[in-house]
C-alpha cells in the first residue's frame, strides 16, 4: 500500500489519477490532495476522500476552502511542500512553474515521483539531476505519454546503445492549416484538439507545438540524451506514443489508446503492471498509422524550444515563463495566436544569462524577469 500525495487534483491529470487510485484501492491510499485555487472541486473531493489532507496554492482560496470544509487547509508553496514530505508517492500534475519546488522537495525527502509537470525539468533540469544524485532513494517516473513510452522502450539499456529518441506529436488542430491562415486562428480553434482531452493551457501548447518543444527539453534531462539525438515526429493517430531508435537498427515503439490513465498507472505502479479498465487497441481496426516531419517554419515555438534547450542555463526557464504569460493572454483573447512565439522571442532577446553556477534562486529570478518582459510585450502590443 502506497500513501499518495496528488498535486493538481482538480485538473485533467488529477482526475485520471483519481480514477486509477479508485481502481486499485488495495495498492494506493490517497493521503493528500492539492490544487491551485479551485475551491469547489476541492470541497467535493474532500467529501469523497474525508481522510485526505488538503492544500491550495492560492492562500485566499485556501481560507475559503477551510471555511467550507471545516478542515485544516495548507496554503501557498509552504503547504504544497508540507504535503509532499509526508507520503510514499507524489503524483505531480500541477500546471506551470509552481510544480518545480514540490518536485525538488520530494526528491530531497527520497520520494517516488510520478511526474506530469514538465516545467520541473524544463526550468530546472540540471538542478533536478544533481538533487537525484544526492538522494538515491528518490526516483522520477515520467507520466507524459511520450516520456513514459520512451521509458518503457528503454528498459535498462545503456545510453550508448541509443541512436535517437523520437517523440510523437499529434500535430494539433493546425497541422494542415496553411501558414497564411494562422493570423485568423481563434481561441475556439486552438482549443479544438483532434485527439486528446486536456486542460486549456496544455491544449494551446499542443496547438503551437510548444508542448513538443518542452517535451524535447524534458526528455534531454530525463534520459541524458543530447538534443541532436531527440527528434519530433508528427503522428496524427496518437496511437504510437514515442519511439527509440537503437544503434543496432532496431526501432522500438510503444502503442496504446490515447488515455492518460495508462501512463499514470504505469508510473505509479512501476515496476509492476496492474490491470486497468480502459480501451485496448485492435490493430486491424486502426488499419494505418502515418508519420510526418514537423513544419518548423509554421510552428516557430518548436524551434525556440530547441534553441533554448541547447543554450542551457536559464534560457529554458525564460522560454517557459514567457510562454505561460503569453498563452494566458491568448486565452483571455488579448493577443493573437502568432503573438505567442513573437512574445517568447522578444523575452529571450531581452533577458541576459546570469553568470556563475546555476541554482534555484537564479532560475526563479529568470522566471520572474521573463514574466515581466512578457508583460511589457503585452502592453506594447495592445
């Protein structure tokens, strides 16, 4: 039996994780749940799981939840860190940079972490790697379907045996849209993902292919593979979740229905495989699987992510923070879809790389500077 701390309990990952836990009550006990600010959903979850401890990142929301439930509610980053220190397994489904510090704390406490918060490794990959070296009992299990697929394909092979990692992308809703039509893209268009049902922010990132760019950076740190050996392959059916090309000519792929519960359970139960009530693939029914090269010109966010990853230091943190601010502005219909990569490029050009040894303080400062620069871009573009 593993006591589980679920971060991001009110989001799409949280909902899928709760279903996984409900299917395996003999293996997983929900010790604590946390979210950003969704009071009503957290109140409902508190009724369903009365023994679970509660936390909300937004302190005003935490006070409101405390009044509604009559229970103690941990608040702010301190609250999240309190919960991750007191469990066996952390499922980090938080969205955005707020997920970074809880991951670091969980590593320091020697926890097993089912990580869906890609920003953790995008922002602070080098620091996470060092923290894992200092805390050998801690282990990160990737939840993103692409990284979980690579993890399964790699098993215990040595990095020298890897020729390339091939991360699949559905291509989003605009794969076949001509570049000259991108200026007409609406919020409704961008939220209409052809395959996955996800939160709004990650859906927009999928439409711009920034999600794939962030996954490339994440894969670099998860698997220790150079950027030139990490490729993105557009695969509209989203049945092959990623592939590994080995130096002996073998190409190994992981297939599964597009259901996030599958990689979540895989990460939570590893090294075991537990039964899951979900759709099984029937290959004759699928009939064909197609693959394409991504269009880097049409989707400049993918190029920007590769460049930031290769540059190292705090560049990926700047990229990530600027993207968060600009995607939020697009969701509020304050800027156009094309302003997202334009704004990111603006922020990367304005923020200097700090010298000296990289640490969390420098990363968080770069994150703050990027948000300010993105705010300035928004002000000038309106």
